[in-house]
C-alpha cells in the first residue's frame, strides 16, 4: 500500500528559442498526505520562500529570474531531492539528463550547441554547501517517512516541438501531449494503489475530461469537480485495485509541494539547455554577444544579433526557431 503524491509542471511554454520542458516529481508516503503537507513535514530543512533558511521548494518563477544567471535556489532544491532519489546528485548536465529522461539523450546530438558538450554540476551552488543540503534533505525525508520516488522530465527542443505543433496545429496541444505521456506512464505502474496527481491549469482551460478519458481506456473515469478554480477527476481500476486522481488548480505550484518541485526541475533543465546554447554561440562569435533566455522579444533581439553568424555557419531555422 502507500500513497504517491505526484506533481506536474512545465517551463518554456512561451519562448521563441530553446526547449519546452515538462517535469514530474513524486513523493511516496505510507499514508495519504495533503498536497501542501510536505512543506510542514520537512520544515525547517525545507522552506517555501527564497532567502529563508533551508532548501527552497516553491514555484520556479518566484525562485529564479533568467536575467540574473544565478541558478542557486533552483539548483540546490532540485539536486538535493535528486540526491535523495539516487543516493548522490548528478555531476554533469548529461548525467542529469540521462537520469531525468531515463537515457533518452539522442536528440541532443542533433543540435551543434549540445553535441559533444557538457556542463559540470553544480553551476551556481558551492559543492560543499550542496553536499550539506543533500544530506539534510535525505535525513529529513527519512525521519518524516517520505521517499522521493522519481524526478523526471520530457524535454522537447525545437525540432520535436515544431513537429508536434505541425501535427496538432496547437502549442497547447503539445503541452497537453507531454502531460498525457506522463499520466499514462504513472498509470502504467501497476504497483501504485493510490496516486494523487496535481498540476496547474493548462492554458486557462476549465474542462479536461475530453483530454483525460482517452488516456485510461480500460479504467473507470469520473468527473468529480469542474469549478472555476479547480477541476478534479478520478480513475479507478479493479484488476488490480488502483485509484488515481488528477487535480488541475489555479496556482498549482503554490498548492502542491511536488508540483512546485516539478516546476523547479523543468526550469532548471531549461536554464541549463540555454546556458549551453548561449556559450556555443558566444564561442562562434568574433564580437561580444549578449546571452538570451529565449523568450519572444529577447529571442528576436538575439536572432538579429546572430543573423550574419547564422548565415556563415549555415544554421537552419528548423534547428533554431520555434514555430509558435
């Protein structure tokens, strides 16, 4: 028996450059726990605010501004909880991605800015400080009867993202598709008798039945609640006896610990991709080149800055620019 508290969130839905990353994190407890409860159980080792004493777990937007280049709050939290799952934190970007994607790294080599390139981790936190944070988080989880079951991502860079948009004719459908892949994956774990999945609303939608029901064709699907701020659905199987609930809630990262951790994981992974992206372009350029976070207006500025260099290097749009 037991309870699996799972959170889903994304980073990079709107940018012009770089990947869309969808994150999933799960904590396991012997008994059912409320989505906010891990913050209380893990305090003061873990806190919800940046700058407070302890390892921060919160909505990634409150912990990191891309313009600063400092990944410390994201990095400390993500790598500390990964260490609790793995026994140690990944020491390089590729080791991190190998774990988070379960070895699906082939797509990286399609892009010159990732091919044969890597980053040492941590990039912002001092290794000794990170080691201490990892130890404290692991010990506190154990004392509170919590276990990090998994931390995973789906990272869709430009080629896969554009192909998915072309197929679905909708950026929102691409995000839904990645979320759906994770939900099916969670449901495929037949040893999980009671699973609660929490996420933010997708693109402001208020109805998800038509999206969810096809994901679980051999189970009983029920609409539990479809209010303005919260939508709740249940899935039940009798062979074996399993239950899964999926909750979409406005501000989901503030209402569920694992959703906040998924948000941080997705953002951290996207920021590391963009760090490799920027460093490659800076190495190719003979002049000073300001980095970009990839969001629309600054992405357009960056494309203008690299236009002559792109032509010289023969970098195609299909590798570089997201369609929507």
